[in-house]
C-alpha cells in the first residue's frame, strides 16, 4: 500500500466546490474541491458524506446546483466545522474522502493497518476509504468438505479509515484447491461492529472474539446446493453483464475474462442458437439452464475477485456472490452430484 493519509478539520466557509459536467441525468457533478487553499479531487464518498452531515438529500440536486446548496449552508452556518481525510497516492492527484463531524473518533490508517497485521490479517487491500482484511475465526479453520472440494472458514473485515460508516464483518469460505475466497457481502452474512468512542479497541475486541457457527453452516449449505443446481440463463447473464462493465472500466488484470466465462458457461448462444440472450424474457431465462452449475459461477467470480481484479472490482464481484448465495437459485437442486470441479476457470 503505497499510500499516505492526511487528516484535518475545516469550516464550511473554507470549502468551494468547482462544478463539472453532468455525468448522471438531472444531477450535477464536481470536478474538484478547493479546501483551505488546496485543490483536491473529490470522491463520491466525500460528496455523499458532506451533505449527509447537513441532512441534505441527493434529490435536492435535481433542482439546485451544489454551489447553490453550499452557499445556503454557508449563510446559515458559516462556522460549522467538519473533519476530513485526504488520500495521498504516489503519481496520482490527492483525493478527498469523507467529511464527518469534528468530534467523531476515526480508526486512522497507520494504526488500523498495524492492528490488522498484528492479528494476522491476510490479503490487506485498500479501496475508496476502506481497508479490507481476511481473518480466521476464533474456533479455527474448521476445514470441511463440500462435495469434492475442501474449504476453510474465514471472515472478511472492512474498516473505514476516514470515519464514514462502521466496521463490518462478512462471512467467507476459502476453497483450498485454488485459494479462492468467496465472501458474502449481503446482510444475510454480515455483522456490523459498534465501536463507540474507541474504534480501534472495538475492532480489536471483534478480532479476539468473533465466531459464527450458524452463519458458516448456512453459507456452506448454500455452496452445497450450488453444486447441485444448474445455473439458469438469467443467473449467467447477470454475472456476464457485471463482467462486461468491469472490463470496460479496466478493472481486470487479465484480457481473457469474457472469453473464459463464455467457455465456462457452456457457450449458451451456440447451445440455444440465438444471437442475444437478452431477447428472451426474464421468465424464460429463469427456466433455461446454461451448461454449468451455480457453483461454477461462484468459483469463476471468486477466482477473479481473489486473483485477477483491482480492489474495487473485487468488491463488486464479491457482492454479486453474496446476493447469489442469499437468494434461492432459479433451478435449485436440479442437477445430479458430480465427482470433480475445475480448479481454475480463468487465465
């Protein structure tokens, strides 16, 4: 992590938002922020948290510009203060992260990273104001079999280092054959840590005590069901659209993701003899099987998230895995048991 973070406080009067082009229908954008004489790139996180700080809903900006709203805030509360966090990255412009109340305790970057490393956090990554780390629960690995594959229990901790939001724990399973970690980024597999006025102590307490036998059992049951369920065209297309979007944004470190996915899903266009699967209704897509199982989709997405994605893209893939696991599969229990699954699906 070749990063540095700078923290400070400022008044609303010290802040100027420089408008940019309209990037979303009906909503203005900000190209940069002038803060205490510094020119900074605003993150989406900063704008959202700034106006939440003053209880302003985003829909207001359909009718008023950012500058108009901020000017009104200046008139009513020019000395209102907030604390901020600036991300400094080598060879990149400085980015302004969250704006939070001046008295809110923050788990700062350096201290948080040291704490996570002390508790043997693995795969530490940083993206958009949040450090993500992988840990072993108190009860240990708990290695077990699901079908023909071996797994270990893990949990993933997301820690905001700019004061915006609370730390969250997500259940995860580590597939041993290829070291892919599938994370449940949905409320069904999530625990929010209440840290109070001592965020680092709250995080440390969670790392010392966290376990969730019921949650791990539920997650492993969903993986077992995924092995015995054909993937529907709807489920396949949902992941494909996500892969296309990430590819277009340059979020993969491999150039063959879409080609590999087409092979993994059993070449559905050729299978059904149609040029566009989207020409089929959602109802029809739910009952037509691809030539792969839901488990193959989970393995493909987790392999990309673990080995071949930028941090932000990896989070999006893991969120997709979480939603897929928490919902009933379209063709639940429709496939017979198999004796082997592929180790690696992307190259």
